[in-house]
């Protein structure tokens, strides 16, 4: 029996292990069923964090697209501002040139006005002199005509004495 004992012992030990394994499986099956109903709060936390991660990734994509759109708008606005600045610079150059031209024109106008004033003054003086000369000429012509007709007689005595300084003698045609 000595020989039979180890074989029986061996079978009994094997059967005990098998029975333990079988009871463990059944217990695990029913235990898992019970624990499946009660979830681990860490699993819930992991799932919520994964959901937040997905939401954050989708928002990041939206924000990246919006950022690209804003950058494009910024570049367009910057280009527009550059264009406006170039236009303003050109306008300022034109304004400076026009101001310079205006100053030159005003200076030339003042010079021409001064010259015109000088010429007008000279012209007026010439007209006055011309009228004086015409007046003297007409007086001289009238005197010549009167002398020629004998109306005026400027007789001077040979001894140098004039007749009582009465001035020219006017003779009428009957005297």
C-alpha cells in the first residue's frame, strides 16, 4: 500500500487543485458580475479625461483653423495698411511739390505785380509829362498864332526901357 498511497495522494492533490481552480472560477464569475455593476471611480475618471481630451483636440483644431483665418485677415489688413501708407506718402510728396510750386508761383506773381506797378507808375508819369508837353505845345502854338495875327505885341524899346511893365499889350483889331 505504500505504493498505492502516493498515487492516491497524488490524485487527491490534483483533484484538490482542480476543485480549487473550479471554485475560484465560479467565484470569479459571480464576483465579476457584482463588480461590473459597481464601476471603479478611477475608470470613470479615465473615461471623462479621455472625453475631455477629445473635446480639447477638436477645439484645438477649431482654434488652429480660426487662428489661420485671423492670420490671413491680419496679413490682408497689413497689406491694405501698407498700400494706404504708400498712397499717403505719394500724396504727401505731391502736396510738398504743390506747396513748392505754389510758393514759386506766389513769388513770381509778387515779382510780376511789382514790375507791373513799376510800369504802371512809369506809364502814368509818362502820360503826365506828355500832357504837360501837349499843354506847353498848345500854349506855344496859341502864342505863335496870336503873334502871327498881331494880337500880341511884345515891343521892346531900343533903349531897354519897357513901358511901365504892364506886360504884353493886347491890341484889338480896331486899335
